[in-house]
C-alpha cells in the first residue's frame, strides 16, 4: 500500500484516540463475563447430570 493512496484512512487525531481510551474496555469485559457464565453453566450441567447420578465412590 502506498503512502499517497487516496483510499486509506487518515490517522486518528489525539482527541479521537483519547475518546476511545476513555471509554475503556467495556466490550471485552462483557465478553469475558458472558464466556465465564457459559463455562460455569456447562460445569454445573456436567456435575448434576454426569457426576451426581453415578453416586458415591466406595
């Protein structure tokens, strides 16, 4: 890609970068939270439907 390519986007200004940084990583935190809840639900499903029905190991 050439530096004078008219289709390339202009570099962001300092104000635009500051606005994005100020917004924080909200989406990443929400995604991590949803993934954690899904994994816990899968773990509980295995616990209740696979481990508990087998009974106590003697």
